[in-house]
């Protein structure tokens, strides 16, 4: 049956002989199309990553500038706090210590208010 068909239509023999080459060509064209789409996607992702890195770098620079400006703005306040802490330390170092201070009612009230859980001040 197939031999009779091929004998009556010689173009069919040529078409059947060319069919594998046609399928291979179509497969190659499809593969190249998918490959180019993959390369475009890969390039797009790389470009998006580059833009994101640039945004992060710009945000870091802006943050550094804001931090420097804030440091300059708050420099007098930090200097005043440092001077006050130093003055308090100097003043406390000049006060004579009293070994009986912990036994006073004021010291006991202070300790009971400051200690966690309101534990009473014990003997020292």
C-alpha cells in the first residue's frame, strides 16, 4: 500500500525524506528563540539588580550626609551633657563619704524605691 502510494506520488517520497530536516530546523529555530528570550530575561534581571544597587548606594550616601548634619546640629547638646556629667562626677568626688549614710531613713527610702521588686535595703 505504501509502495503503491509512493510510486504514484513521487513528491511524497521527497517530502518524507525532507521531513526530519524540516523538524530539526524548526527545533533549532525554536531553541534559538527560547535562548534569546532567556538572554533577554537574564540581562533584564542584571539591569534591575544594578539599579537596585545604585539606589542602595544613593540611600547610604544620603544617610551618611543626614547623620553628619545631625551630629553637627546636636554637637552643642552632647557637649552640654558631657560637661554636666563631668561636673556631677567632680562634685560627687568632692563630697565626703559618711559610712553611716546607708543607715539613714532617707537612704533606706531611696534604696527601697530603686531596687527591683521593692526589696528592702539590707544592712551594709
